[in-house]
C-alpha cells in the first residue's frame, strides 16, 4: 500500500469515526524517547498502544519501520512469535519482551531495544492493521554521542596575528561549534569551519584569525559546542594575555581539585610537568616564554 493510499485511509477513517462513533484499529499513543545519550542505557522501550474491535483481534498485524525503509524491521502476528526483518536490528531487540498488563492481542506491540547507540537515531513508525482497517504513527528519536574531547587553543601566526581554534571530536549527530572572543555580539563574527565524518562520528574544527592590535588585554576566548535537537552543550573558555601563549583549559578531568582541564597547547617542562603527570607536589614552575609561530612555550 503506497503512502498516498495510507493517508487517504487515515483521514477517511477518522472522518467516518467522527460521524458514526464506530472505532476500528486506532493507535492511542506512541511512546518514543525524544533524546538519549549513546551507550547510557542498557535498554529502552518504544511503545505503540492501540485498540481495535473484537472482531479484528485475530487479524491484527503489528509492524515497525525505521526511517524511509518501506520494509518493516519488526513484525508480530497474534499466535506467532515476534520477529525481526533484515539485518540492521538483528540482535538489537529483545523479542521475548511483552507489555506488562496488556492482553494477548497487543502484548507484543512494543520494542525493547538493547544498548541503543547513535546508529539507531532516526524516524520510527508503528503501523497496526487488520483486514479492514489500519492506523500508523511516527516519531523521531535522537541517540547522540557526546564529544570525546574538546580543545580550545590559540597561537601567534606572526607578531600581529592570533589564530584561535576550537576542535570537537567524536560527536553525533553533526554538532554546531561557535567561537567567541569578547563580551559583545559583534565579537562573534564569521569563522572558518572544517568538518570530517568518519565511522558515523563528526570531528569539527572552527578557526578565526584575529589582529592582536584589536584585542584588549585579558580578552576571554570562548567555544560553545552544541548538538541540535538536544540539550547537550559544552562550553570552554580561556583568557588571552598579550605576548604569551598560555596553558589552554578544555574538557577533561584533572587530578587537582579545581576546574576540569587538559593542557592541550602548551609544552610543559620541569617540575610542573612532573606535578601534572604524577599528581605530586612540585616547586613553582618557570614562567612561559613565547616563541613566535609556536603553539607552546619553552
């Protein structure tokens, strides 16, 4: 049955119900998590709660579809065991799952998806049909992958120019990465973005070249990483000091008891390096010495 025919039946059925009060196959509710983090749940439940006339009980056919695939990946007929169709969802569903308290003609209406990962982001459609009637409903689910690392760095390209870069790695779906270099909206101008997709994950780097003459001392450089459609966000900030490339503060965990950090654009030497890698006390570090064109300190 094509989509145009399905839409015609859907509207015809509901108009007929409005005037006659007769109910055939009807999906009451469809429960699909809107947003979850990849790998954060041992399982999730997608439910398709429906009702139908008693005469149609033995005829009911429950199917689930993913994205625009015309072939269902799950099917259940009363009197038979639920089954997966195709390879993508094979071993991803608990086919023994049944809805607690449901009666025999809708007990296998729901999906129990095991260890959901980002590959399962997409549009889910539940279709319930009998010989005489059908109904369907669809909802989108985002399974996002957070950044494995975020780095905010700056360096001097020459004596007059600063290169500001924010890089975020291993995200899904494609994130938005925004740089800022001051408190005003005018300080959030055009940037250059490089996006690389590999094995279903995105690495994004955003660059901005700034004139050092226009930067005020102790300007705050910022980076905001978000995933559209979710509440996920990571914000990184570091402060600019003229004539120096300082240790950059980015995402991660430190053995010390202050803000989470990873030292990403500095080369650490001497007692400070030993303190960071061993978590041991050390004497005061040497002040950083800037080398033009370098990402680090000496």
